[in-house]
């Protein structure tokens, strides 16, 4: 992937529902060409990427997006967000430990599981067959899309040289950290810190979105 270069950049604004709300996560539905955004106020915004292909998209304008609200307890919020193609739904993890499937088309949200200690991150394997969940109690769970637990391990058992304090979501999402058969391998990332020390797209204030 080192040969990839930025071809163009489009800046658009998402009309958020409250003044203090910020965008926190994004996900893509490649098959249906849709972009999903989650916010700090537990709203999910859905936009069709075809809107970026017209002439007006190259001016800084507002992005047309459908809005869904994820009904959580007042103190709970989204901490992990991804699109699962096999389920044609968004998979959300919350601070309290809920695992939710949200169907955007039917506007239906259902609880598919709950983990003790809360969710820190959820990441699918590169082939999409498995899910890796890291809990607030530093447990790593590997599950199928039918929510069958294949195995679990404690992060306290990680090999020497792996920094648990680093962003586990970014580490686990790296394809080189998944082996065939579903094992998750964590590598020491400290040597690559300078190369990876770049702003990410996870949080955007005032609803600004850069593509």
C-alpha cells in the first residue's frame, strides 16, 4: 500500500443534531456505495457516496445524510463502529459493554451480546469471517458472526515488547496481525511510531468531513 497517493480531497459538512456533537467513527458499505458516520451523541448518519461524484461535490457544501438515533442509557455511548457485510448491518460496541446490530434500511437495532467491563474495540478479520472484541477487562474475544465464541485470551499474557496502552483498535485492524485460521497476533508498534503519528479520521469537530 506504500504506492498509494492522494488523488483528490473533498470537504463537506454534516448537519449535526446538537451544538456539542462531534463525529467519532466512520464505516463503508462497499457493495451499496454508502458511508456511515457515528457521533458522540449516538446518532448514525448515512450518506450515499454517489453524492460526491456530481459537480457540486467539489465545493464545500453540506452532505445529505439520513439520521438514525441509537437509543442508549443516558450515560452510555458508542465506542466501536463497523459495517458487517455478512449481516448487512452496522455493528456497534458501547461503553457499557453492549454489542448492537443496527439495520439502517429497516431502522432496527437489536442487542446481540454484552461483555463485562465494556467494549474497547471491535474489529473484523480481513476475510470478514471473524470478529475480535477487546473488553475493558483486557480480555480479547474471537467470535463468529453467529456470536459463537471461538476462544479468548487475556491481554496481560501478551509477549514482551507489546505496549497495551497503545490504540488496540488500530493494531487489531492491521491485516498483518491476523493469521489464517483466525488467530490475532500483536506486534510491537513502537518502532513504527513516527510513521504512524498522523491525524486519523475518527474525530471531526463541527461536522466537517474530508474525503
